[in-house]
């Protein structure tokens, strides 16, 4: 049997994962916790084989950061990042952390059990890209990677000057990217652009 730990702070998906693991006949549920910061502690003391790790967990703890630490200390433990947030940077961050697989709760065609089976068989299962979201008159895929980086910073509410310093760009360059995004999306203000981007989960600075 494969020993599984679930790290998920929302009760409904956590209960669903627990039910799927318990009824699978091939996976054993060791623990189901809410806080990613505690995951490494459990790995130290127990024979965990596979972790289902949400990105956003209790007390604001990042599942991506926890996964990176666990992969460094316990590379044999396989991790699947599970999320409902389509933030475009999560896939690349998970790959960089050495995470085996990535699964969108609402957008994936495969079931989580199928991804678990493939992962434990030695595969690395990732979506081709983040889900396409509507952003005014544009699709999120109409924006360049650099525009998305600027958009992520724009959701902070900081001035162009502060954003330019943080990104090591000129103020003029930051404003050029913002204007390009406004032209593509049809929004009449940077505030509206930032609010919609944040509400859809396209860009999130917190995790």
C-alpha cells in the first residue's frame, strides 16, 4: 500500500480526497492536515510515500514552499500539487521545486486517482499550460509572460515607481506594459484590470 498524506485547508476537497484514498484499495491515508508548514514534520516521523499538497493552506502557509523543502530533504517522497487557483506561475514553480505532478481541481480532465497512479508509476503529470481565463476582451493567453509579471505586481496597489524598483525596470517600461494590457483587454482603468486579474486568480502575489 502507498502511504498518503493530504495537505488541504478546505473541508470539502479534503473530505473528498480522504474518501478517494480510503476507498481506493491501493492507497493508505496516513494523515490529513490543513497547514503546509507542518507537512515536513510529519515526513520526518512517518513513512510518507505520496503527498497531495494544496498551494494555499491554513494560516497563509504556501504548499509550494513546503513542497520545495520536502523534496530537498526527502527526494523519494512524491508530491502532487493540487489547486483551484489558475495562477500562471504555479506550474513553473512546482517544476522548479522538483514536484512530480500538478493537478487542477476544477480544470483537469484526469481524476486525481489517475494522476496518483501515474505519479507512483514513475510519470510526471503536468498540464500543458494554466487554464485560459477571460480578461475583459482578451484571453489570459493573449498576455505575454512579462505582462503577466507586471500584472501580478499591479495587484499590489503600489505605484508605478515602486513596481519598477521591485522589478528592476524603468517606470516608462512598466507603464508601457500596463498600457498594452489595457489595450488588449479593453479595460478603462488599471484598477479594474488589477481587480479582475486578482478576482479570477490569474495572478496572485501571496503564494
